[in-house]
C-alpha cells in the first residue's frame, strides 16, 4: 500500500474528473511553510464513490490518502477529517507539484 503521509492536514481544494480521458485530479493546499499546491492525478478511473455527509462535522482537511493494490486493481482512498471517504478504482496514481 502506498501512503501519502505528507497530505495529512492538507486542504482538499477540488476533485475533478475528465470524462473523455478517464482521469481524476484531486488538488490540495499543503500545510507547509510554502503553502504549496499539489495534485494527485489518477489515470484509468473506472469507479468513483464520493460522499459528503459530514458524519464527524464540517472539515476541508485530509485525514489520510492511500493507494492499495489487490489483484492488479488499485484503490485510491482519500479520508477527510469530516469522516467522508472518496474512493476510486484506478490504473495508476502520481502526485504532482
């Protein structure tokens, strides 16, 4: 499993899907001294679940981001500090500046 520990406490700015290419892009403002923006780009998306029910209360901050592989299937999981989960089945993921 790949973990993106550097995104803990980052602010999720947006989640965008380019339907024609099957690309998911999630952009974050990192909580570092440079206030940098990074994007997680996932290609080959075949499934997406995105709740915004706020079970733990309103928050725009990330709790954790991970990519788990099982039988050549990669599952991207973004857990928000609101308790919501964004999950996608993807071919690959990269973090870009």
